[in-house]
């Protein structure tokens, strides 16, 4: 056993010696690596075998001035034109990543003007969205099927079904029921779907190879959807007292008339609440991906730090050990963050909904009775 | 900055996919699981309560059984004691009766013996008197064979009678 460990250590050290051929200084574009991963793209770049990139080309669906077009993203040329754009069919180009307007997006060239068409392409993030949705459905429908096929007095479920039951109930009782009380069953399906959708997407984002590796919850479009839906549910189910507390709160009258200071602040609060949800989830997950990628990129930067091959080798090998250790640590931290962010989102959504369901202060003593 | 602008295409797919997923999970997922787990919890709690009650009942039954046994033992002891007392009383009574009977028999026997004795004595006396009269007759015949003796006798008897009268 002891010898085995030593042998493994030697093997790992030899493995770090492998990139010895890196000698000449190369410029590593960390920004491109980072943005390339964090931002959406029309194809799924998996890895590079030798000089040949392994890419999954995804379907493009656009509504241009010449109508609907559905084609494969491989029809865009790999070669970039003078502007750094990638030309494709139907006067469409994928804009340069550094462009001012619509970087990395499909635009249509109409008479010298660049117009953004209605673009519902299955991009990398949409693809990840589909995969996550299927995983989520499997994770919930399998335990639900068990429930339909068993009676109350059957033996307890084992394994995955048992785990999911426990997981769902932990979120339900500790977060939703604790916050919403009697109204919990009404909002539980929505909040639980949000929780598990975010959690699955976060966890799949950590997995570094397909079907994982996408950056769904770190994309603002995804979090905007969650924020807007929470905003809509909160305000459309709000009680009369909720709106009264916003426009005529119980504060000294000079705070309300002639200058409606408190109503203004309260009204502002309606929008900041979901905005906080949007930004929190987006920033947390994006930062997690950025850090994980940065630690990986450090290895390649250090192998190209100087003109001297020996110095590169020493710096790169040393940094590899540090970077791998830090990456492992960050990965574990990200797993924790995945859970915490999903939980925080669900908890805050539940709190916002419960705040919108305030009963009038006169009615409260009756409830106590 | 484009990082902070939601892409319309992704937003469209996100809305579509999420709402489909939500409806499926709403109709077939979460409520079923929550209901099942809540029901199971209630069932398990109920079963535990019942088991607890049954245990308590069992302990009570054991205690009751012990008390019944104890009572039975006490009753048995009491009955045994009573039986012994009765036996003793009966034996004593019998002994008393026997003693009395014995005494009575003894006294009867004694009385009979006494009567027999008296009878025997009376008989003997009669016989003796008869015998003595016969003997006296014979003696008197022998003694009064002559006149002189007869005269003495008459005189003496007369004396005796006179002395008796004087008194």
C-alpha cells in the first residue's frame, strides 16, 4: 500500500514533466478563454485534439428580412474576414468577439447596415438548458413515480428515490413551509421547481465536460427569467394590505405628503427585490466559472512566462501543483455555492411572496386566537 | 456590458423550457411526492404511537397479571388457613365428643357393674341367710333336743324382750 502511493506520486510527477516541449514563448489569450466559456456561442467547443478542435455544431434558427432560416452553425466559415467577423449564408455574419455592438452574435448585413435578426438559435446555453431540464425531470419524476406505485404502508424507498424524497422535503419543510406557512402547498411546486432547476444547472455547470460545463445560471437571461417571474408572482398575488403598505405605509404623515418619500422608497423596493435576486445568482455563478477557468489558465500562463525553457518548466510545474490544489478546493466550494445559491434564491422568493401576503394588522389578533 | 443584457433567444427558450418543466412537475412531480412523504410521516408517527400504546398496555397487563397472581396466592393462603382451622375445630369437637362418649360409657359400665355387684351381694346375702337359717335350724334342733335347753332359751328370749321394753 505504501509503495503504491509512492509509485502514484512518481507517476504524477512524471505527468507534470510532459509539457517539456513548450519552450518558445506563446501568448495565451486568457480573456478569450474566459469569455469564450462564460458567454454564449453558436457551437459547443469541447476540446482540441492536436490542432484539430472538437466542436459540436448547433442549429441556427433566425428570422431575417428574407424570412425564417434554419441551418447548421458549421455553415459559418472558420476563417475570419477583415473585420474579424465570420461570414455565413443569407448575408449573416457572426460578429467579432471584440465588436462594440452585438459581439459574438449573428447579425444580418442589410445594405451596409448591421441588423440583429430575431434569433432563437439552439446555442450552447440553450442546449445546456435542454439537458438540465431533462435531468431535472428525471430526478423528480422517478421519485414521483415511486409515490404513485406504492401505498403509504409500504417499506421506505431506498437509494436515489429516498435521497430525492429527503432532499425535496428538506427544502419544502425548512424553507417553503417555514416561510409561507399555510400557503406553502400552493406555491411549493413553483418554488421547488426553481430550486431544483437552479441546483441542477449549477451542478451541471461545474462538471467540466459535456453534458455539463455550460454556464446557464451564470447567464443573465436565465436569472432575469427567474427574477421577473418572482416579481410577477409577488405582485399579482399581493393582498390589499401589501399595496396599502406601499402607497400609504404607517409612518409619520410628513413622510407621505406633500413629498411621497416613503411610497417612493417602497415602490423602488418592489423592483430592487427581484433585481437583487437576478444579480446575486448571476454574479455568483459567473464568478465561480471565471475563478475555475482562471486557475486552469494559470498553468498555461506559467508555462509561457519567459523565453527561457527551463524557467518556463520550473514555473509551470510549480504552478501546476498549486493550481490543481486550488482548483480542487474551488470545485468543492462551488458545489457548496451551487446549493447555497439555489437555497437563497428559493428562500428569498418565498419571503417576498409571504411579504406580499400580509394580513391587515387588525386581523392579526384573531389569527392568534 | 453585453454580459448584462439578456439575450432574447435564450430568454425565449428559457421561458418555454422552464414553463413546460414547471407544468410537468406541478402536475406529476412535487405535489405527489410531498403528499406521499407527508402521509408516510403521519402513518409512521401513528404506527409509533400505536406501538408505544401497545407496549404500555402489555406492561399494564403484565402488572395486572402479577397482581392477580398475588391476589390468588393470598386467597389460597387464606383458604388453606381456614381449612386448617376448620379441621382443627372438627378434630377437637370429635375428640371432645369421643371423650364425653367414653366418659358416659365408663359411667354406664360402672353403674351396671355396681348394680350387678349389688345384685350379686343381695343374692349371696339371701343364700347366706337361707344357709344360716338352715344351719341355725339344724343347730337349734340339735341344741333344743331336750326340754331344759328349750326352757333356757325361752327365758333368755323373754329377758331380752323385757329389757328392750324397759328401754
